[in-house]
C-alpha cells in the first residue's frame, strides 16, 4: 500500500463550524503517505429510505458511496445536537452501510472526533456515532478518539488549526487511523 486514503465526514453543515475546522485541520496534519479528504455534499443526500435505495440510482448517494468505497479509512467528526448524533452524519452512516454486510464502510477502520462548546465535548454524540458505525460494519480503531469540550473558549475567534495541542492530537488520530489501514493490509 503506497498511500492511505482517509475520507472525513463532518456532522455539521455550517461552513465555519468548529467541527468543520477540525476536519480541515486533520487534513492538514496528515502524515506523509496519506491523503485526507473532507467530503463535500452531505447536505444533498436524502434521508435513508430503502424504497428509494432499491428503486434506482441517486447521484448524491452514489457519490457518497463511491467516496467511502474508495477510502481506506473514515474519520467522522461530530458535534452534538440534542444529546446525540446530528441527523446528517447518521444519515451518511446509514447510506454507506447498505447493502448491510457489504456496504462501503464494511470492514474499514474508523475513528471518531467530537467537539462542542459544552464541557462534555459532545461525548454522547461521540458514543452514539461510535456505536452506529460499529453496527454498520466499520472497524472502530480502539484508543483512537478525541473529545474536545469547551470549544469556544479553546479556539475563540481563531481556526482550530492554530491550537498546537489540538493539532497534535488530531495528527495522532490521523496517524493511528492510517496505521490501522496498514494493519488490515498486512493481516
């Protein structure tokens, strides 16, 4: 394996969201030999409905599945909405898990990062995302997670990439995820 391809799905659609900034930072701190791509287009994916899934091709869904299928690993970055996963991220997990057992996420290493202005750092969304992706067939990389609380105080009006501590933590998560792709290839 010459290069690891990591796809990042962000649970916030806001262009300037802290979680979006974390995804951008992760792409910027990727180790040599890895490409980290933040997926664009989750807002265009309809809510999962098996009737429309089996009825025909939906361009936005096919694009998401193709990107996830081409990835060696996935990084999910989530805020917390009402104590759980944002619908847009859960919906993406649902689409890439189908057909169950052979969906685009099946068997791939996955890491989860969460951030919130609250002190809990979107811990509940983090746990629910980890659970959903595991049930969907992704292989959650153990001990490779990041929960960031107090995001507004931590970053202020600066981009998350300007925080050296968080950038280093993100670099470790991405490196661990890339290493997990190599372990699967060597297995």
